[in-house]
């Protein structure tokens, strides 16, 4: 899939076929409802687009780690989040 096509999906400029959406969900380890979680955000909301892109990039990078490293990274992020609140 071309990167430009992928970003059109994220921006809401184009709708993917269901099979494409299933494949993307499997690759990034997200459920199908994740793709529709921001339907109430108006098209062109750059902040929401940046947030969704960041989430996908983070998930993609995390999945490349071995499982023990994934758990360690999540523990570090949880500790950081706890300190922020």
C-alpha cells in the first residue's frame, strides 16, 4: 500500500475496503473500533490526525521489540504517565 493512500485513510479523505482495514488492524495490533473512535471529529482536524498518526507509529515500533522489551517499554511509559498525573 502506498503511504499516500494510507494517510488518505487516516485523514478521512478516502475509505478503505473492509479487507484492507482488517489487514491494517492486524498489522498495527488495533481493533476495528479504533479506526472509528474519532468519527465525531470534523474532517481536517490536524491535531486529531497527528495524534492518530503518532499512535500508529508508536504501536508499529513497539511491535518490533521482543515481548520482554515490549513489557519493559510499557512499564516505563506507565511510570512516566503516573508521574505526569
